[in-house]
């Protein structure tokens, strides 16, 4: 391998390693790169997931109405009871830097959620409950 190619490879590996924090199980960061970190978590029923805003930007945690298992309780930062309500009152669901939001998941299945202000940037995530 040529020295320049090796240097580029080393830099790419280092940048990849810096893009994600080592997080405790069940903790999801909200980054300035408009992403949930990690994007997907898997937990057991009855466990709690904590989102923490690691960014200087405000973010939301908002379940898709059609993205939760039947019989599961809807969740959104701001305490909304539906995706429509969360979108209509988005300012009340914004989490500032350092703020956290927790949900205990009781019903097994797949839960899809998003950050409303950064949805167009692809800021979505998934919690799988066993």
C-alpha cells in the first residue's frame, strides 16, 4: 500500500471511531450531526431507554404513530399523546443541550421514532423490544 493511501485509511478509521461515543446500554445520544447515536438499540421488555441531547441544537424524540406495536403506549418528548400533536406543538417537545428523556418499554416489538426539526436530515431511530 502506498504511504498516501495508508495515511488516508488511518485518518478514515480514526474519524469513524470519533463519530460515536461509547454509551451505556439503553442510552441514545442526540448529536450535532443530526443523528441518534446509536440509531438502533435492542432491549428486553420492562427496560428503560434514555435519550440525552449531546448537541447544542434542540432535538425531539417523537414516535411515529404507525411506528409502535399494537397496544403500546405512545411516547414523545413533551408528553404528547400523538405524532400530530407533537408536530403541532413541536416547541413544547424540544430538548435543549444536556436534557434527557426516558421511556420504559413494556410491549415487545419495534418502535420507530424521529426528531421533528431534523427529520429531513434523516434523524430517525429504532428501539427493538424483546
